[in-house]
């Protein structure tokens, strides 16, 4: 092995990327599996149940994504404190996240009590579907504090680069959720038949199991001695305010992104049913392919936070490029499959269709979209890495502004005008999605290259 290659391998952080990011990818995949099985069981229970669960679940998830995103930003604080060696501050940060979680529980309770009826009345669905939507939304909101608690408690491990406990907690929640879903929806194994309410209860039970496991693993005498998980439980207005100042913009980034794609779906639905079906299939495929990018992004935030806390920005840069190299290998393989074998990728989603002509029309529409997705995944992977860097440094306001700007200027407005005024087709609409993610990549990469993030901290300068 030549010396340049040996030096490059020694300076790289491939092992750290795999160690930190792979469990996060597995954890997110488990969450996706839970959502998929939930919808699959309800689709086989009744048309009204699946019709209600989709909009009610998305609406609840928008709120949960925001509050969970703020709570999970405690991981960046913990990463920087861990890198700086101020380990006993970790307990203090964790408790500020817990206090925020309790506050979110009050908000969710108010949403379940007062928001469900007006929210779903706006959709104009049938009275039967509206009643099921309210039921599903109400149960999820009443248990959503557990979802936020899992996101917050996970930061104790993830922020220190120990992501396996997070994966185990999520997998255990999945193992509980899936059979309980089946039992409570259909009334099996001595359980009552609850339909859509049973699906929501099973989801909340899965969150509860993950929460209990994380709490048991965190609140130990050893962790109190090392990280003051009991001793530093007093409310700190300074850290709590900083958590909100950095966490809210970071969380809004994801929430605005979800909202933009929700509007995009509604607009595509105005083109036609075939185009909407093809778009839903392609988005479902993308949701699975996207998971490694999200996991690497979160892992990069942790590694960058630790490196900046230790005042070693060169370690952060090494983590960034190691993450990009590994992620692009994965994206390259996926893109080749999408480009060379699009019909094989699409076939599982069309196999159940009884109408061959409809399936053929959906396939013909989805194949070019899948090829656009291959380019989308490439730019999105790079954007996710660079945005992970900026989050790990605390540059969350810039990311929020970028997503807000690009969502309106590069996605919502041009697609709205294109579809409503100029009769734009679904391929044109998806090309604007590609423009959207390319702009996000260009803005985040430019911010990274400026290097200002290397001098940023969310913790106090004196923490060493």
C-alpha cells in the first residue's frame, strides 16, 4: 500500500461513520416498517379505516415531527459537551429536553381536545371517515408525548455516538407494535376488535415500550455519577432558551419540507388519477431509498458536534467526506437499479392491480419519474450531509431559511402555476422537485465551503 493511500485511510473516519450511522439507519427503517404494516392492516380491514388513517396520521405526524425535532436537537448539545469533556453538563441538557417534552404533552392534549373536529371538517370527507379521522388523531395526540420523549431520551446515547441503544429501543417498539396492530385492529388473540382505534393504540404502545427501555438504560447510578442524570435536573432557563433558539429552526426545516411535498401531492392529484398513483408509488420507493441519507445526516451532526466541542474541526471535515464517500457508493448502486431495472422496481406495487390497462398506464408514467428520482437521490444525499454538518454546528437558522425559500420559489409556486395555468404534466412537475433539491444542495454546499460553521458552537465557550 502506497503512503498517500495509507495516510488517507488513517485520516478518514469510515469506521466512525458506520458505527454511528448504521444503527440510526436501522432505527429509521424500523419506524418505516411500523408505518407500512399499520397501513397494510387497515387497508385489509376497511376502506373507511385506511381512508381515515392516512390524512389523520400525516396531520398528527406534522406536529410530532416539529416537537420531536426540537427535543432531538438536544443531541447536538450533548455531542458538543461530550467532545469538550464537560460530561456532567449532559444531564442538565437532557433534563431541559425532558421539560420541553412535558410542555409538548400539554400542546398535544389541547390539540386532541380542540383541533380534531375543525381540522378534519375542512377536508370535507364523509361523516364516517371524519369520525374515524378524529379517533385516530385523538389517540395519537394523547400518546404523542411518548414519541417526543423517545426522540429526546435517544439523544443521551446518540449525542455521545452510542447509537445502538437507540436502534434496540426502536426495534423493540416495532416488535411490540406489529403483532399488537394485528390483534387490536381485527380482534385476535382475545383482544377487542378496535379497527382504526386499535392501530393508534398499538402505535402508542410501541412508543411506550421504547420510552421505558430508554429510561431504564439512562437513569442509572453510574450515569448519574458520570453525567449527572439525576443531580442536574434543575430547570436552566439559559440552556432551555438556547435549545429552543437552535432547535426550533432545525425542526422547522423538516416540517416545512413535509408541508411542501404535501402541497405537491395535492397539486399532482389535479393532473389525474394515473399521475397521482404513479407519484405515490415513486414517493413510497423514495421513502425507503432515502433512509440511509437521513441516518448519515443525523450521524454527521453528532460527529461534527463532538469534533467542534473538542476544538478539532479537521476531524469534522474528515467525517463529512467519509460520510459522503460511503453514501455515494450506496446511491450509485440504487441509481443503477432505478435506471436499468425500473419495471422490476415498480412491479411489486402494480402486481395487485386487477386492471391490466390501468397498471400499464401507471407503469408508463412511473418509469421516467423513477429516473428523475435517481438524480434526486444523488443531490438529496449531498444536501442531507451538508445540512447535517450545519445542524451539528448550530447553523440551523440558515437551513430553515433555505428550505423555506426553495420550497416556495422552486417547488410550490412553479408547480402551482405549471399545473393550474399552463397544463404542465407530471414529468414537468417532478423536474421542479429536482430543481428544488438541487438548489438546497447548492445553498448548503456553499455554506459549508465558506467554513463559518467550523467556528460555531451551541454550548458556552468556557465548556472544555
